């Protein structure tokens, strides 16, 4: 079986990607293979908290000194990013190098995919040349899971279509644990924006559910998937309703193509109805925080004074990214060594 860039699997129904149809949770299932990180929906509460503990350790070490370690000496990591990325790719690259791994970064333009070679065959070349772990980002849902079934390397999902972005989900959970001082129970977060196309929202909802946090989502009807409640959240009719009494809000990035496809009337209308401004922030609890996975469209998803305001933890999310990616790479590398 082979897969080219134009024929990657996309399993979607009513706007919701049902990855459980792909990944077996049983003893032999990929969701339980720690060489891989395919999505937060496959991790239990204990595994998530263990990763967050490791991420805190890595962040503290990074803040204390920047001397590289040799923990992943002898491990070769391939960063295969077939979508544009800055924060995620750089965080993985720096994390791998500071842990002592050999890190190679490629894009689709630098591979034989343009000549018709399948993605699996291309990655098998890296595997035969000693690559241990692939961090993959792809526009099609299910690609990381597909690769995990067809190559022998560990696979880390750095974002696949509208499915999941598990390391960003861990970043969000880590940030919330810091500001909530470790207490997730009896908390509620509002996620506002393009839920239908957001892999960030899916990972966040999956992880928050495991930790006992209630999730409310809100956004334009054209950007809310049918049956969204099946993800483990409640739907609010307005942004004001979603934010009222919340402990945090996460605004999601709006892409220009949504308006070009007729899913939004205008950006100004979106900002008026769904943008998080100071008035809406005041609807939340006094100690509630404002989040955004980035990059932020200032004045659209978040008002400028909110992005730079005292409630914003957007830069803390960026700071936590290095710790999370270090913890994930270590987890996968440890499992690869144990298997060997």
C-alpha cells in the first residue's frame, strides 16, 4: 500500500474526524505504543500528567542553563513538515538538538514526492539510513497514523489536517496547570472560533476532558461542526454566553480562506461578534486567563489590548513549547530504545 501527497487518507464525518476508527486502543494498538504520539485522545490522565511533569522539568532546566545534554545521543530525528510552521518546527528542532539528538529537517519541496514517489517509500529511505523518529505535520487527517502502520520508526504528530495537534494540546494543558496551580477539577474553559477546522481545539478538548475540565465552545454556525458535543463539550450560542464565569478562554486563529469560501461574512463582523475584547474578558472570573495557540491576528480573534494585557498567557504558551516537545521526544526515544 502506498500513499502520495495527493491521496492521503481523510476520514471525516459531519465535520468531525473520527480517529478511533483508525487507531486501535487495544493492547496491540498504535494508540498504546509509546514510540508514537498520535493524539491526546489515546492517552489517559496519568500519561498526560507524566508528560506535563517531564515538560516542567525540561523548562526549569532550560531556564537554569542552556547546556545541551546527551540524553538522546545516538537518536536521529526527522522533521517532516509538509505544511508551513514556525513555532512547532523550531521548538522541536531546538528541543532535539539540546537533548543531543541528530536532527534533520525536510519539506515536501526537497523530497522525491514531487517526482511521484509515495510518502511511505520516501520515509523508508530515511529509515534505512538510520532515522529513529519522525515528527510529521501534514494537511491530511490520519497521515501520522498511516505512517505509524507502514514504517518502523516512531511517529510524532505535529498536526494533521483537522484531526489533532497533540503537542500544542499539551502546551495548553501545561500553561493552564501553571496558572491554575495544578487544580483542573471544577474549572471551565471557553474555546471560541473556528472549531470545525481546528486540530488545536480537538486536542485541547480531548486533554481537558481527561483532566476533568468542562469545555464550552462557541463560534459562527458555519464554523461549528455538526454534533460538536460528541467531542466532549457544550455549545454556547454567543461569545458572551461562553465566557460568562469561565476560568479561561482560548481564541482560535481565523484563516483568510474561510471568508473567501463564504464561511464568514467579513472579518470586521467576526471581530464584533466573536472577537475577545476587554468587555468580554471582564465577563470571566477575576483570575481567568486568555489563551491563543498563535499566530494571533491582532484585532480579529483578540483585541490588541487583550493580547498584551495582564490576563494574556500567549507568550507563556510559547515558552512552554520547548519543554513539551523535549518531553515528547524523550518519551518516544525511550520507547524506541526499549523496543530495540
